[in-house]
């Protein structure tokens, strides 16, 4: 075995004499093969190595570890191997069937292969032929790959089948090479940090509690991911490394973190790397007995602990609050992978307790942070609509609904008043960031009769029969989703006919005959029907809504009961809205299946001022982030911009007014270098001389020059020149 001190001396002297290259030599100093250097350089390296080696052999010094060299050695029944990083020299010493490789740590700029092809061919054909033929292929590959432990290298071991001659027959061999992105090839990569990540993975596998603590103290993130997608917690859970699990969890590891590794074939294709490289690395950290073709994506540590059949690891993860209801990409729960009855019963009991605890926490959260408060942080106005939806959601969450029928809402109001936004807020409130929980379908795409097939799928014998429909496919993936049917009045009547069964019994049959059960789903339809009538009736509705909200905030039970009995203009709904809905939807039974019709009112003056302020704040942040320009404005600007509100277009009209009156002027001034990075721009509204009508006000921008401290108002002539008025 080459000792680190011997190796260091050899490399230091070789570098001092300007000798670089790659060679194989035996203990007697005879060069067996060389590359990257000529004969004289090879002899020089051999002489240096032989002299130093002999001196250390005679001295009888013991091998010791030098952390600076980052070396690693492996002893096997057939030989010994030592590996370290090297900057300019790779030295291989061969003695009988023993191949000893030494490398000094440093920056490798263009070196991709640990062994150059010429050297590699010699090693396999002459030194390891007998060894390779006597071991099973898999064990041989695992033995070779273990060299790279703690080195932080991404490696591959590519098998090859070579025929030496007719007499010797065929044998398997392995070439191995690094795919690590060295600092010379990628200056942003931190080599030391990458090594520590790999050390964390191996320490988690080996249950090395001491190493994990040192790595975490040095700044390594316990949630750090392997470049193929998993974390140290996944590795420790699979191998049942309970000590490692405890240290990782105590230091902030996410107990429900999900694996980004899908499967070997998919990942190799997406990352454009060798299939064998992905396979070998996966087997290095997990087990070669795992099915290579199944989907591992979104598996949690609890999934892996169950897969590894490690009951202590399962118990520890449960102790730290692991979610037993978390599904992987295939929709499988951890309990589905249980291999023995003990773990299965343990998980079932834990799932029941976890569900009860989760329900209690969610109830406390709803009490402390009601639906109304959450929505009002993202929406302006529409207190009546929010209260109506919140009441229905509250009934559903607390079990005061008919489980045989889904919730169905119809949102009525003009464009741009928050109908779609409220539907999104319902999905966000119920299902957080689950993207599949919100299904949006634009009903303007279903104006023709034949387009019903897109909804539930084509019938047998037609193109696309196996693909399923847009709605049925989405509901199959998430049966309790929030489904938004946008602009429902534009759909063909046959599409609405399909919805009759969906809204009544909460089930839908697709083109392939499969029934989707979605009684837990929430269906929301939006429509602009009766928008003008609702707008004209807005003042009366707003007053009734304010009274209702005030009573809802009361803590008295009798006031709450009275508030629930308040109806919003029943006469208005029966005499104005209902006839309009019947005329367009053409089905009384369809309207009868709607749980609640929610009315969205035009914005009041205070709400318009809030809309203007929020939109200006948005552009203020954009100006600061992109151009380092500071925007300020006065109250008159809010009043003038609020006058641009159009009841037919809602909040969109405010957005467009600000873009025309403010953003266009800022963009034109910036293009002509009238405002620069670091400028402070004040937006104001002024009336022309002699004018009293506020609608005649002109939006102007005043630039404060940060260099001389002077203020400069962009003249009307400049604004006229750039066609901004």
C-alpha cells in the first residue's frame, strides 16, 4: 500500500522537477505502461517513486491518515487500492495482483477519466483478468464503485465485454470515470462543499452519528439533496440508521421531504447521463433489489423506512410527526408498501391518531384565522360574496353538509370584480399549494355540440378514446378538487346537461365507461349574466351586506341566528335574476342543483382607492427591482386614477388606466434617459389653469435628480412630443 507520506513525497518531487504524466509501475520501479509523458519522464517518475518507496519500506513507518490529502483506500481479498485527488499526476503502482492508485487533491481542469485509456486497458487485460473472471459481475461493479466514497465525485462504472482470444474466452470488466464538475470547468462550484454533501449521504447510510454532527456543525444543510434528488433522511430511513435519523431530525431535517428521483430510465433521459451511471449511484445509496422501473418520485422518508422493512426507523419518523397520508407520484401511501403485519398495524393505528390530531389542529387554525380574514388579504371588497362562500365552506369543514351531494356555487357579477380570484382562494384555503386541487375549465371552448367529447372523452371507436376527457381525467387525479367552470353561459346546452348528474350525485361517467366519484369536490360556475341589473341594484345590496357582516361578527347566538336568516333581496332574485338565468340556461332543474348563487357587486369609492393604491404599489416594487427608481405619489393621484373605473370591466379598468396614465409616461421618460437608475420620481395630478373639473386633471411626473438634489418636472411639451397625453 502506498502511504500518504510516500505519495506526498513522490508527487512533490515530481512536480518540483516539472515531471507530469500517468504511469503504471511495479514495486521494483519498472514502468509497465505510461501515458501523458515520454519515456524519459516516465523513467524519472519511476526513479523518484522507487527511491522514496524503498526508503519508507526500510524505515518501517506505519501508515497514517492525512486529512489534507483526502485519500481513501480499500482492502480486498484480491488486492488493495488507495485513491486521492491529484492536480497534475496520477500514479499507479502495481505489485502482482495489487493495483495501488494515489492522487493528490487539487483542481482538475479537463481530466474526465481517472485512468487514461492506455493505462486502463493494460490494467484490465493484465492485472484484473483473473480477478474479474472469479467474481460475479454485480459484486465486481459494487467493489469498484466503492473507491469513490467520500470523494464527492459523480462517477460511472461502464461495463464492457471483451474477448482476449479464443482460448481465454469472454470476461466482464469495468471502466470507471468521474463526471464531477471541477472548479476549473465551472468556477461557481464549491468543491469542498460538494464533498461534504456526499459525506453526509454516506454517513447517513452507515449510521455514522459522529460524522453527521461534524458536517452539520460545519454548515451543511440537513435537507441537502443528492444531485439525483434524494436527501440524507431518505437514505437513513431506508437503511434503518436510527442514530443518523435522530441527529438529522433534531437539526431541522424535513420529516416529510419528498424524493425528486423518479426512476432510472426517466432520470437518465432527462439529465442526459448514462443509464448505468444512474443505476450504479442509486444502488450505492439504496439497494440493488429495489425495482428499477417503479416510480419513486415524491416518496417520503416514511415510504423508504417501510420499503426497507425497518420498524425502528418507522417508529422514530412517527415520533417526529411524519405524514402517513402523503402519497407518492403513483398515489401510494406508505402503508401500501408494508411487508409484514407488525408494520402494517403500526401504520394503521398511527394514521388514525394522526388524522384526529390533524383535524383538531385545522379546527383551531380555522378558529384563529377564519376564511374571511385570509381571503380579504388578497381581495378588495366583495364582503357579501366572501361571507356567503365562507358559510358554505364552514358547513362542509365541520360536517354539516349532505355527503351525497357536492357543493355547487354560481358566481354572478360583471367582469373584473373577483369571481375567479375567490375560486382560487377557496382552493388555496382548502388544499394549500396542491396544484391538482384547482381545476379550471374555460366554457367558451365548449360552444359546439360535438365538443362535449372533450369534456368526458370520446366514445369507443373515435380518435382519443383512450385519452379520457379534460374534466374526468382531472377529477380522477383529485376527486375532491375545486372545479371552476368559467363563463358557463357560453357553453352548449348539452354540456350543461352532463352537469346535471355531476351536480346532483357527484359522479360522472367518461367515454370509456369509468365512473368518477367526486362527492367531495366543490364546483364553482362564473357568469356575467344579469351583471348590469346587479350593478344597478348595487347600493341596496351593499347596505344589506354590511348589516349581515356586522351581525356575523357578533358573539351572541341569537344575533348569529338572525344573521343567517338575512336574505339578499329575495324579490330582486326572483323577479330579475331568475328570469335571466332561465332564459339563458334553459333548464330549471339545472338552477335547482345550485347550492348558492353568490352576487359580486361593483366596487365602492373607498374600494376603488384601495385598488389604485395596490396597483401603484405593484409598479413601485417593479420600478425599484428592475430600474432602482423610487416612486412616490400624492392623494390626488389616487382620486384621478379612480375616476377611470368602468363598471363593466371592474378592476381591469383601473389596471389599464394606471398603465396608460402612469406607466407609459415612466417608460417613455426612461427610454429618453429623462429618468435614470437611482432617480426619485414623484407622481402628481394637476388641474390646468382655470379648470375646476377633476376629470380634466393631468398626471405629471417630477424627477428629483439624485446628483444635484434639484427637482425637475417633465414639461408638457416633452410629454406631447412622445405622444403620452
